[in-house]
C-alpha cells in the first residue's frame, strides 16, 4: 500500500542538478580545508614541541592533527573561501552550457 506524500518527488533533472551542486560544494570545502592545513603548518600549529609528550610519534602525526583541525574549521564556515570557490565553480558550469 502506498502512502501519499504531500510533496511531489523531485524530477530526475532537478535531483541530478542538486547532486552536482552538493558535490561541488563538498569539493570546494575540501579545497578550503587543504588550504587551511597548509596555512596552519606554516603558522607552526601542531608542530612537535613535546607539548603532547608523544615523542617521535607526535612529530610523525602532527600533519594528521593539522588536517583534522583544518577540516573542522572548513566545516564550520572557515574563511568563506569554500563559498567563493563554489560560486566560481557554479558560474563556470553555467558558462559551459
């Protein structure tokens, strides 16, 4: 038995466009996170300084910590770079058609 819904199902074209937009937004956020990770590295964030008393492991895994910190920053709005990248990607896609 089918239960009627109040909202019509999105058209295939709209669903595809939404998926593409979602992927573009995700890639833009990934790019911002990569940029932030590099900036954090150059700023000396999570450098092995014995602060975590992790010894040699601390030095080897500092880049993972920076990457996770950068991901968290980007996911919570970051610098606004992801939104600018997304808009540029969207505009470029519109110019291709």
